[in-house]
C-alpha cells in the first residue's frame, strides 16, 4: 500500500523538475530580452519555448512528466529606431528579441504555481506515509 | 467476525485512497502538458459493489488483477472542469481540493483501524 505513495513522490518530483526547467528557460528569455545582434546582418536572441510531455513507465503504470522539447519562437523580431546602435540597418532600425517581458512574467507565475502544487503533493504524500506508520504505534 | 469485515473494508478503502493519491499527483505533475486530460479513479461505491474478488484470470495478462488477487482499481477521464488553450483539462484548484479530501478520508480510515486495534487488544487483555 506504501508503493503508490512512493510513486506519488516520484511523479511529483518529475513535476518539480519540469517546472524548474520552465523557470530556467523563462529566466533565460527575460535575461536576454534586450540582447540585440552584434551587427545588422545577424539576428538577435530568439525567444525559447518549453513543451512538456508524457514519459510513460509501463512497468510501473505511471505517467511521469518531462520536458519534451525546448524550441524557439519563430515570431518576428521587434524593430526599434536607434541609429547609433552598431546593429542598426540602413534605415536606423535595430532588430530586438521577440521576448515580451509581461508574457514571460505570466509564464513564470504559472510555473511557480505548478511548482508549489507539486510541493503540496509531496507534503501530502509524506503525511499519508506518517499516518500509515502511526498505525504501528500502540 | 464483524472486526475482520471492517478491517477488510478499511483496507480496500485505503488502497483506493492511495490509488487516488497517485492519480492526483499525476494530474498535478501534468498541469502544463499540452493535450493532457485529467483522470480520476472509479468511485469507491463501484469498487465495493464489485466485491473486489469477482474477477479471476487464468493468465496475468488477461485482466488487470492486483497482487493480492483483488480487482485493480480502474481509472477514467474526468469531466473537464476547465480546458486550457493547449487542450489540458487539469484544474490545479480542483486537484488540490480533491487531494485534501483524500487526506481527510485517510485520517478517518487510519483512526478507525487504530480504534479497532485498541478494541481488539483490550478484548484480549481483558
């Protein structure tokens, strides 16, 4: 009967890992929100995205969560007018990363909620475990 | 004996609660997976009505049978509470509320087993 609790721990820890990977990518995006290219010919930083997916363990009959893919957002870059910039083109426009800090912060908040919910699962599994152990006490 | 019947029922209930805890943790871990549909275990009433021992298999591959010979607890896709843009139907709030229900029920269950133990030991000791 303890086994499902152990499984619960493992599934929740896979969730913690996935959400922390998401936070890592979001922080990468935020940190590079203003990273322009070195010259007009090359592209600036492109926003990264994370996709989660199932990792089915047939022997245990459990569906863990994992990072399926870290991709890039192919939406167009923002153009700002900054003629003094070394990366400016002939019209004085500079290509800036396609990162929207507000969107990233919303994503960060969501990852935070997911992380907390997984922590709550671990807490609860621990409580159930100790309730079971308490049965041994007279 | 009434005591053994109660013990059997609490044992089955605890198994069901554990299966539910496992399913809940899967749902919560998949709260951001695209296309994931939240699942839940079958109701306990249904499990009790099935008697738990009615399914027999001649090969372990025929039917899902738990290790102790009782019927394995089935799962089903939950009615979608809310569906996100990615097709995910996990609602974290709802899952956490259900998790709390599981904990309360498990506390009740273990208290019943404890009091039954007390009852039996006082009967033995006199």
